[in-house]
């Protein structure tokens, strides 16, 4: 790798290997001390905290970062956390709350971050959302695109109700006032149906810049009220409450155990406060938070 001086983009995935091969194939040491300076870096390798910290410290030009695991980043002696990733603007990271660690979320929030996707590996709670928003305070004036994905599948005992989302929206709106794009993935419980919710749309009034809201229902929940047939009124209430909202994209599941998810997007009718029109029946792209 030391011979590749002009490399600007590097994405590392776990290589396939025979079951009898136990040794690590892509060691962190292969990538340390190289002369290239990356603009884009992604990794799903199981490096240690210290290995990733050393690599990140060397690669100070990274602007776009994707890390598939949760890490505790530590700067070298004599440096601060703010010295890591000084040019970062786009990031995908994993998050798990741990009181004794300086998570990668805390580190990247110190930089001019504009677009962020977080995969949350923790039980869903308002406290988790509050911790994330608190960590992002340094980026409150720059962060405009946020995608929150919950990796925990809901069951009957932990499925949150409307009040949870009202609290979460309030925290997000107050902590990140410049947000233009927000996606909640695998969050919204579809049984009972959320399409009659009133307080959730009202809570959107706290957002002053939000243009696109994407709501992805919990995976595999078939209900009696699929979004294509029943979500128009919900979309209208959202548009009335949030005057800047232009697009509401919904993913839900119609009745049945083995059915494909339904996708529907609404946009505001021109020159109307409450009118909505169906703008598409395709899924909002996974990278919409980055590409919009």
C-alpha cells in the first residue's frame, strides 16, 4: 500500500476466506505510514480502537467517512479530539451508549459536519436520542441531513407509542435547528396504525428548516392499514404543521406476513398550506441523506 501514493478513496470489507484460515488478512499495519491522503474512507473491518485511532490521525484529509462498528477514538499524546478528522463533512457511523468511552460520534461532532447517518445498536429510548443530540451540539449550526436507523427489531413489549416520537422530535428540533432532511428508519410501529396520530404532526412545527421527512416502518409488520390507502390525511397534517416541509416519504407494510413493503411519497401542492399530492410509489434511496 505504501507504493500507492495517489490513492484518494479506500473502502475495506471483510474478505472471504476458508474457514480454516484464522489469521487476519487485512491488518491495520498494512495501511499505516502510507503517503496517500484519503478523501473517502470506509471500513467494516474489526480493527482495535487504537489501530483505527492511529490511522484516522494520519489520514487528516478524510472528508467522507463510513465506519460499520462502534469505536472509542483516542488522539495521540499532545493532541486533542478536535485534531482528528478536521476536514470531515459526511459520515456514517455506529453508535452504542457507553459512559466511559469517547465515542466516534463525539469526535466527528467537533468537525464541520453536514450530513450524518447513525446506526444505533442499543435499546430504543428517548434517553438514547437525547444522548445523541447532546453529543451533536458542536455541529448544530452545520448539520443539515440526519438519518437515524435502529438496528433493534421491535416486539410487543418494547414498541414505542406516539408520545415517544413527540419527545424525540422535540429533542431533535431543538438540538439541530438547521436540519433540512430527517429519516427515522425501522422506528415507526405500524400496529397499531400511526396514520391517525395527531401529536406527531403537531410536533413537526418545531422544525424551522425541515424540507424532507422519511419514515420507515418497523420491518415485517403487516397491518390492516397500509400507507398507500391510509396515510394521506397524516401527510396533510404534517404539511400543515411544518410550513417548510416539502416531501414526506413513507415505508410501511400492508396486511400479511410475507408481503413486500409499500412505498409512497407526498409533496406539498403548490401554493397550498395543507394540500398534498402523491409524487411517487418508489422507495426513497438509501443514500438520500447524502445525495439530496
